[in-house]
C-alpha cells in the first residue's frame, strides 16, 4: 500500500513538474505542497528524475513562512536526501537550501569550500565565453542610453548588415497618389452627373391626394382684375413676366421681345439691391440683438432706467428754432414733425426705413448699441415693449449738441442744448424723431 502511494505521488509530480519547456518552478506549486504530499515526497524522493527534484527544491522558496515552520522536519529530511544525490545541480541547490527550513535564509558561501560548485561555475563561465559579450548584459542596461551603456560595458559591435531593402523612388510614390486621386475624382463626377432624370412621374399606382394644395402655386391671384383673362382672344393678351423662377430648368430656346429686356434687367437689378439691403439689415439686426442679450448694464442704463425715461418725458421740445420760451415746456404733438411712420405687416425693414435709420445713426452720439437694436426692431415691426411699466411711449436719446439761436424779440442770441430724441409709440406703432431745447447761457 505504501509502495502504491509512493508510485502515485511520483507520477503526479512528474505530470506537474516534469515538463522540460519550463525550467523554473511556478509559484502555484505552493498550494500543492501540503503536509501529506510532503510526507509522500520524502518517501519517493530518490526515485524522482533530476528536473523534478530541482523544481521541487526550488518550490520550497514559494511556501509561506508559517507552512515552512509546520513542515520543518519533513523539508529538512528532503534536503538531506538531496545532499547525497548523484546529480551535481541537485547537490548544489540542496547545499544552498540547507539552512532554509531552520532560519529562512540561504547558504551562499559555497564557492571556496565546495568543489562541486566550482565545477559547475567553471562550466557556466565556458558557456558564457562562447557567447557574444553584448548579448550577456546586466538587466539594468536596458534602461541606459547609448553613451551610458558604452561607458559601462565598452564599445558595442555594430550589427552585421546582411541585406538592404530596395525602396521605390519618391516620384513613383507621387505618381501613384496622383493616379489614385484622379480615379476618385472621376468616380465622384460619374456619381453626380450620372443621376438620370425621368420625365415620367414615379409611382403611377399611388393615389393622388387632391386635398393638399399644389406646390409652387402662389397664394395671390395670377393677374390683376385689369389683366385680360386667359380665355380672351390672343390679340388682346399682353406678355406677362413670370412671377418667380421656375422650379425645373427650362430646355430649349426662349424668344423675348425687345421691350421685355429693359423690364427684365430692371427687375433683376431691383432684386439684387433688395437682396443686398435685406442681407445688411439682417446682419446688423443680428449683431444688435446679440449685444442686447449680452450687455446688461448698457441695456439697463439705456432702456430700463426709470430716471432717464422720466427725465426725457419731462423735458420740453419746441416746434421750431425761431421760438424759444423762457422755461422748458411740452409742445403739442401735432407740432412734431415725424420723419416717417411704420406699421409693417411683418417684422422686416424696407429700403426707406434702412436709409432713415442710417442717416439717424450717423449723427447720434448718445445712443448705445442695445438702443440701436431696439430702434431697428421697432422700425421692423416689433411691438414687444421692453419697459411696460413706463407706458406705451418710450423715448431714447439719440444725440446731444449745442446751437446758437436768435431770441424771439431779436435782441440777441442764446446758446441752447439740443437733445434729439427718438420716440416710439408701442400702442399705435408710430415713431417720431423730435428735438428738445434747453437754454444754457445768454450772449448779448
């Protein structure tokens, strides 16, 4: 029974540690070396092969210290059996591990007193001398740069160049890239230009929905009441320019009357001017709105300030420069001369309003950017009052300058402070630009 247990343990150890591919003992051997396994190994150690003996002895180094203390006697007996083994390597490792079970340290003073160790080291030196010196370097050499490595181990022999790769010239590479780009461009042109246009409608089986209006038909009538109907005789018809560009490109030649050329050119020029003005107005309004959103102090100071609006509403305005009262007083609204009135159907400025705004802002030296945006929005049709608590009428100060005006009695002149104010009525949609005069000093 004991011999069967010993043979089973020897076969199990050979399966675990007998592989020649792995010469070092893995760390997971520590979980396999239990008390019962160590007792069986002690009985069959002499019958094991030299690689298994070496891996078993080196596997003792992976055991925890508590396990070593528990199996101290069995481990010491196995090491004692290894010291009388005939294999030189097993004998040398056993001499190194002789003190390990008792003290936990290794015996490294072997070279001078053990002839077996001297023979093994002599064989190793011969093997090392046969190899190239640069391939047997310390582990720290891989962390050194070239100069430090040459200082430590001396000059390195350059590697032998056995062959040289023949690379294509740069012109061939450029030619291949140009050919590939031209091929890709040709394929893209084929994709864009090769889309067929079918004159027949798609999906003839699909039921036509007559409830939705046809696309492309304007909501306004095609002709005014004075224009003859389409069923009138051909002699009474007059050529009518198309109201919009056709959706599909017309093919073939189209004959135009000589009188239509001026009409077409004028319409195109007017359309271009209108598009330019709309673009400028849109960009300017967008910039002004962005400034209104971001600049809270200026906006509050220019529009929301109760003191400023109250002061502007209490100041006086005169109908003309020939009459100057002694104290400021409000003039009737009928005496104000409005520059224009706007009641647009949609929030957009026409050309006249844009010209008026530009002329007004040229001489404005007190208006801020948020106030300009508010004025442009009101002229474009915005009726959202930013200060509803101040009422429907809001005044914005545009400019301030001085004028020397003659007195009403003709006895001299007076220096007046002239404030130009832009008044917006959010209830009626009308705006007015008026002047308010304040006396400063009298010059006789």
